[in-house]
C-alpha cells in the first residue's frame, strides 16, 4: 500500500469513528505516521482528500458494473445480474458510503454535493441503459418511470445495508427480489400511461466527451495516448459523408477491450446502428 492510499484509509476510519468535521488533519497524520506537513504533500485539505475518495469509489463501482456482459441474453436474469453487481460494489465499500451518507447531507457542502451528483449520474445512466438493453424500444416511453422505481428500491436497500448495517442481506437476494418485482410491474405497465416524460439522454457528442474524460482518468499515459488516437479516428470517420462502417465497428471493438470504456462504446454502437450523426 502506498503512502497516499494509507493516508486515505486512515482518514476514512477516523471519519467513520469521529465524524468528518471532528477529525483533524493532525489526527490523520498521526494515524498514517507522518507529520502534519507530510499530509499536505499529498492533499491540500481534508476536503480534497474526501473528493479524492469519492472519485476513487466511483471508479470502483464502475469497475464492478463493467463486469456485466452486455452481449448476454436480454432477460430478467440480465437485470438480476446487473443489480447484483452494483449492490456488491456498495457492500464492498460500505465504510466509505457510511461516511458519505452520514456526514454529507444534500447541499451541506457544495463541492462534495456536486461530486456526489456525478456519482449518482453515472449509476443513473447505467440504469437507463440496462432497461434499454433488456426491453428495447417497446417500453421506451416508460423508461423514466421504471428507472425511478428501480432507484427507489435500490436506495432503500442500500440505506439498510450502509447506514443500518443489515449486512446479513446478500446482494444476490436483493437483486433477485428487486428484479422479480420490477418484472411484475413491467408485465402490466402498458395498462397505464407513463407519469414521467422520457427524453433520451444519449447523443453522440456527449458520449464522445464522456469517453475523453474516462480516457483522461486512465493512469497509464501510453494507454491514454493510444485510446485518444483511436477516439480521434472514430470522430473523424463519423463526420465523413460516406462512413466506412466496418472501420468504425473495428475501432469501437478495439476500444471496448478496455473494461472502463465498455458501456459507453456499447452505447455508441447502438447509435451507429440507428444512423445518428455527430
């Protein structure tokens, strides 16, 4: 474990025991066996440390959900598998989310609230994607209502696990229960008109920008350079009047080998099939 990771883990333990505001930089430094000045070699403040933790754990959730196989058959089992992966990520990182939920209520800290919203946006986008993947265009106008129901159920179970420490509830049992009841709702959903209007949040420009940011976050600089070159080739080809579809498919397939990029690339492939322009 490198020293920066050690500092964040010590800080997380202290935040859980004493609270964020009640924990001093000196206490974190003492726990990590460095001087107070040594702490500032890694972080400008406790706030910056917390922001770094949020980014780290968002990456961990992304890594976990990237294990979902978007090519698998579209069935209720697909929804169960995805939910289980996401709940596993929350449970594995329960100490961090305990601090986050307990210490930072909405709007209590502007910068951290913004970062938490980005974390939520990432999972929200995945929830839209999973419903499209399984149920397709047939239920498109109901997608916003379905995502709201899914998020409500998942949020309450995650609160039970993270805040109330109901650790005996397994991710597989939560996933099975939620997906079963979501499927029951879906069987009858067309009996009523949707309550929430749906507009597709996906467009080519946004997906390209998302990919650029994800590539920027890759630690290996040589990989960054390689993936940026491929992405530039994709943008250039997509803007041509006569697109070379086999070339684009090959470039997208290459990028999809990087697990962190897989979901966004799958979304680009969907838009390519629909013939959307940049």
